[in-house]
C-alpha cells in the first residue's frame, strides 16, 4: 500500500520517469543488493532521461520541420558539394552558441531543405528552440499578424527562437513590405541567435531578389559575414532515388 501511495505521489508531482524506475525496481528481486544511494541515483538518472526526452520531442514538435532529417543520415556518396568534415564540425552546434549563420544554396531537389532540417534536428536534440518557415509563409504570417494585432507577439516568437530556418528564400522578388519585415526579423536576431537561409538563388543575386539596395545591404551584412556556406550542385536527388528504385 505504501509503495502504491509513493507511486501516486510521484506521478502527481510529474516525476513520471522516477515513478517508472521505482516500479521497475520493485519488480527486481536482487535490487536490495544495491545501497540506498545507488538505488536513488538510478531513479534520478531515469527521470532525467525521461525529462530530456520529453523536452526534445517538444522542441521538434514546435519546430515544425518540413523533413524528418538527421545529420547521421546525410548521403555523402552522391557528389553535391557537402563536405562531411564541415557537417560533422557543425553538428556540435557550437555555431549556434556563437550566433553564427548557415546559408545553403543550390538547384531544386539537390537536398538543401534536408540539410537545413538535419542541422535543425541536431539543434533540437541539443536543447535549442528551433523554428522552420518557408519564406512565403513567413511573410504571410507577418501580414496577418499586422492585421489582427498580434504582430509584436509573432516577432518576439521569431526573435526568441535560437535557430530560425527561412526556406525557399528568393523564389520571387520581395515586395517593399516583405523586405522591410525581413530586415526586422534579421535585426531582432542579430548577435542573439542563428539563422539558416535556404535558397535556389545564388548569394550574388540576392540584391536583385531583395530589391532595395540599401535594405539588401543591411540584410546581407547581418547574414553573410559570419555564415557557413554550402553551395550545393548536381542533379536532383529524386533522380537518384528513382534510378535506385528501378
């Protein structure tokens, strides 16, 4: 009866990991061979793992990544301009701690989004808050927020994300409101957090995509000077997948 009450109290205090470990200990006949300190340490370790697992799942859910990608699953066999040593170095997420950026460019289907989501997945696993947005969706959200009065709340959300991915940047020339909003998003994050920009457009053509030279200079200055760059090339990965399937 006492053990049941202990279990109920652990669950009521949201110590579910510890409750599961306590239940398992009760079912192990040789558990009494361990000291109190050893048994208690096992309970704490189990709850820590449970809590960290819940946190990671929450971060991944909130990130809304387009692809369930992992650093460990990146394909280096097909030449695309992805340097394994650079990827593994960035997998430590020290670049996020240092508030650096990543820019990934290349043609359609070459794996830009996958690579960005792989970095984002690793960031979530390391405990960083991540947000993924396609550029058109980002601008749409901001326009709606301006109209319904939630603009400040939304911009704070973008600013607080330790890593923000903006995918499909430059698919169409930016309107004047869009380039100004992009500058606000980037400015709010300057020196505080990291951004990944994914684009089919080479960096050299971003001025043209942004439109206004002054705003373009301001945006690029904040993004590029401390960015790790991946300029992917080659055929679409879909062709390789289809060929392998045949």
